C-alpha cells in the first residue's frame, strides 16, 4: 500500500491487501458516515464471551483509554531511551532528504508526482513535463497542496491518489481522513487548482471511480443496505453522467451478494478506451466484463485465475495463476503472461487466439507488469533478482527483448505512457541506492536520477542462503551483515509469506519493510535476514499456493527453518535473534513466537492479524478466506486452531518480549487483534509493550514523522532486547 499512487488512465488494481501493495476497504455503515461499524460475519467459533473482546470497540471510550494508557507505558520505556531519538532523527533525515527520487507517473506529455518532506508534511501533488523531469532540478507545478488543504478545511486529509481525464483537465481525487482505506472522491480542476462545486463527488466510503470519458464516470460505492459484500466492498457498479444526480446513475453491473468485490477499470490509449468490470468472487479469482457504449456488458472467456495487468492496442494483458487451455488451443502453463484480443472478441463473439508472451521457469516469477502505448513491460525475477523485459507486437506475434539494466537486485516498473513511447524503471539492491532509468522505446534505458547512499556499503556483505524446511523444501533467504562481523551478532529476521507478495531486494526505503536499516542497524553492528518463505510469490503461483488454507503451517515452518539455520551456523543465537513482520507478517511472527519461543529473543509485531478464528468478522477480513480458509467451516476452524496465535498463547510458557504496533485508523486489518493479544499476554504475565498511533491507516504512518516514529520504536526495542550497543 503506497499513498503516492496516481492513476491517470493506467490499470487500477481492484484490491490491494495486507501491506501490499493499494486499496482494500473497511466495513462501514450504510449511512456513509465513515464510523467504524465492524462487519459481523456468521462464524462457527469462538464464543463471544472472550474477556478481551471489548477491545474490538475500536473508537469506544474504554478501549481507546486502554490503548492510550498502554501507549504511554510503551513511550515511557522506549522514547526515553537515547537510541530512540537518535534513530528517529536519522530515519526522518533520510525520509525528508531532498535528493530522494521523485518517482513519477507518466500521462501524455506530463510526469506526475506526490511529494512529502519536512516543509510539506502532508504532501504536494505536482507535475512537470517529461523533458523537464529528466533534468537535475525539475520545475514542478504544484497542483494540490495538502498541507494548505488541511489547514483550510480543519481536516487531516491523506493522499490516496487520483484518476484523470485524457486531456488532464479533470481529476477524481481520493482523500482519506486519517489515512484509512475509506475515502472521499472529489472532482478537481488541475488548471485552476480548485475542486469543482458541481463536479462528481462521492462521500466517505469504500469507493472506486474512473473516467469513462470527460463527462462520464464508472464507479462503485456504498449505495446502502444490500450494496456491500460480506468482505465490506462494493458489489454494484454504476454509470454516472455529468449533471446527473447521484441517485439517477444507471446500474450497469451487480455482483453476487457473497462476492468479494465488483470493481470498475477503464484504460485509455490512442485507440480509444476499454471499460471493464472486474467481478471477484474471492481474492484470487475474477471474472471480466466488457462495458459496451450502451452500458450493457459482455463476459470475457477468461479463466477465474487470470489476473488483469493492463490493456494495450486492443489486447488485454494478464497473468495466469493456474494453467489454462483456451477452447481449441494448446494449454498455457501456470504463471504465464498472456494477451487476449479483447476487441476482436467483442466484435466476433468467438474465442480469439490467445498468445503467450512469457512463461517463467521453476525458479522464476513475473513481478510487476505495465502495458504502455508501444510495449508491455514486465519485471521478471530469477532466484529473487530481477530484469526488465519489453514485449512488442508485430507481424502477428509478440517479441521479447531484455533491457540493459544492472543485475543482482530488484528491477521495478515505475510508469509507462499510454500516449507515448516512454517508460520509467528503477534498480536497487540491499547495498545499492535506487536509480531511475528513462526509456524512450528505441535506445538503451538511461539513468536520469539516483538517490545518494545513506550508509557505507563497502563495509556490509549480502549473501543469499538456503534453509531446509520441515518437509524438505529449500527456502531462500538473504543475510545482510557487517563484513567485519565474526560469529553470532544481533540479527533481525523479517518475513511476510502471503498473498503472492514477494520480498525482493530493496534499499531500506519502504516503510512497510525494515526502514533505513543501514545507518541505524547495519552500521552499528547488527544484521538483517529477509526470508522468502512459501505463501509469497518469489517462485510464482505455486510458491504462493503451497501455503494456502490447510497448508498454512508451511509458511511458519519455513520461517522457523530460516531462524534455525542462522543459529545453526553460529551467525546469531536465541539470545540475539529477533523477528519482525507487519499485517500478514504480524500473523507470521506472532505464530512463530508461540510455536518456537526457544529460537527468539524479541518480537516486533506490527498491525497484525492474530485471532484467526475471528478474523472474518472485522475490517476487510472476510475477503481473505481464499488465503486462510473460512473459520465458519468446523473442519477448517479445527485446523486454524492448531496455529492461531491468540488461541495458542499460554501463561505457563516463557515467550520472548514482544512489542505490538498498530493504528486506530487502520480500517483494513484494524487494531483489534494487536489490542486483544497484548491484553491477553499481559494478563498471563508476559513481557509486553503496546503502541497505537491515532492515524496512518494500515501503516506505517501518514507522514514521514509518523513513519520515523514507527521504525524508531521498533529498532530501539530490538537494540534493548538483542544487545546491540
């Protein structure tokens, strides 16, 4: 989840969940007030007499009072430590540095960017030309100043992105109060810098709205009782014409009541637009419907496991979670990148020839994909390191070109242009700061911007190692530690292991993962390990599917195997090894803490899922049944009970000290689980600290200062418990 997203005619992801990647929504009341009204989903267990369930009243006076008292206790321990202030200041300095790369989103002749620094705490939405962006000091035109907007409105708005018309004369701006997933949508005129008084406007809700054309919007929101799914997402999509009352908008699609979500997507390019509705029965399945000009829909003959990646030149681009045999054609392997001639199908009604652009090998995966005007670009990883491939269609076939970028790290797509040949990529690694490459579609990619180093990489080593899990599967992990280190040293092990999310090398610049570790941890003599366990997407769909539902324990076995491997080789010890994870990663580290406390000296559990027998009842939990299974099923509930941390934590077991970090405004996972687990463990006599910020949504903060606080607390806790001096 990144708050700087700007959608300008590119594919909008329907849902991004658990630290990932953009916008899942929290259950709200039908009145669109935005108050937290947890979605109650019928479930088989457990009973509601739990002594800590009162903490689920997120904004209740008693629960908030408890959270504030616990946070004060945590602050008294951690914020008074001299290491806290030093780490916070060091992290904030890096976050606010003026030489950071202002990653831009291409839109015709413009590059758009959302920027935060010490003088613009809430941020600036701005633009410049492509040519000016390539210069050392671009001349930015500020479109929207959120700090000024907050001051004028008396509201703490958090940027959630925008969708703009082809001519860039109107934009649907998404703003969230406090950083939660629920947001308002207001139409904005970038020429005048004003919101339109009579423009398209949606109140606070779980909404998605995209321009079909300058005067028509395709949107989904909370229309009242029966319009939302058990996952708390919209299931009805409507067509709204300028000047028309919201109540008069025409319904063009209605999903099933038990679906996960129905979401509109519109792509624009020089050939026109293609409007789609993505109906997701579950998190990992989807049906696709083409919206015709008259508002009718046509279902596309794609498999449920196809994942939409974009549209270019009338070709729908997708990846396959499972193998697929189109009618009358050869089987396309699992994990492949494909193109489906959507306009040909709309015209003829016959299954067109489906082309395969790329099929990864057994140790590879397709990362990010973006369809530009002239090519489809994909970041393709082998053994968790990446390369950029460009696929062009000519003479009736797709042609693959591997672009010249550095090897041994992460290659990511930043943006491609729907209306021009341009594309932007980045390269980074654990020791190499990000470099931004501009590609004109003809010559080799050219480095145009680079972040300055934040620590001395010459003194740090990186090794990719392999551990063996309980079932014999080899699990890769990266170990980053000082070259001068000998033997066991304080080590932080980080993991995620879910929702196809891959942990590829990064330069400590993503607040959802250990942030700015160079100056505050590695240079001070500590090590960090990054585990690529099953449940993630590092080796494609099979790697993810290997840890679904009844196989969930494999993710925990893998993480435990990595911890044991580090200690077996004398690189750390149970007195010097800590683990950290957020969201689904919070579930990971709390489960491993309960299962293997003997391996660990400290745990930082950030905005976690924990009570897996109740997880479907609150926030966006019901949407994750495809990942964890449904606890309403007695057989599944019995399996979930075997690992659910909340059900398995015991008073008579010695656990490592644990710090919980969460946010009141997290309307995706919610702060409920961190609160309840902390209260239960404290009552059992364990060493527990709890810290809850008021805003930030699903973390790690709405401002750089909040991010710096979040990670300074984490590092200070680890330094105290792991013995890093």
